[in-house]
């Protein structure tokens, strides 16, 4: 259980799992909004819930989908960068700050998106979460440059 001795990797695993659970919550919210607004993506779902006329788009559902897509565009790269960064033997404290900053930024981003918080809340949260990713990417590139 060498992995369980790597404090940085355990910290990364903790924050990654929180973020994946957050993405599941957004997916569940999307489904709930679809039901509430009767706006289904598939004819069979519309038929089961009142008729084909409910196979349609809805602005609130679209907002949920955009929040989810933004998560995929940002959390998936974090999962790669954080895992590789963990292998570089960084300071556990510095690493935890990277992971926590990203996690908090993404949670605020989702809340700003779904709760329609005033601009530029969402943009600032997005930028806050990008900083540790750029930092990790740079450190990975510096560590691997000799092998290009």
C-alpha cells in the first residue's frame, strides 16, 4: 500500500473525489430541473411525462448543462494534472493549497452558475481554479523537459 503513504496523493484523491461528487450533484440537479420544467432531451422521456411536446429545450436546463460541461472542461484536466503533480514529490502543504484552491474555486463556480450570482463572481471563481492548474502544469513541464 505504497499509495497510502503518499500524503500528497491522498490529499489529491480526497479533493478529486469531492469534485466528482459535485459533478454528480449537478447531474442530479439537471434531471430535477428537466422534470420540474417538463423539458426532456429524449422522446421516450417526454412521452412518459405528458407527451412529445415536452421533448424540448429549456433555458434553466441549458444553464445546468453549461455548468456541467464547464466542469468537464476543467475538472477532467485537473484529475490528470493533479495525479502527475502528486508524483513530483511536491511539498504536502503547497500541494494541499493547490488542490484546495481548485476545489473551492470550482464549488463557487457551480454555485455562481446555478444560483445566477452577480457577475463577475463566476469568472473570478473560474480564474481562481485555473491558477493551481497552470502552476501544476508548469511544474510538470519543468520536471519533464529533460525527457522531451
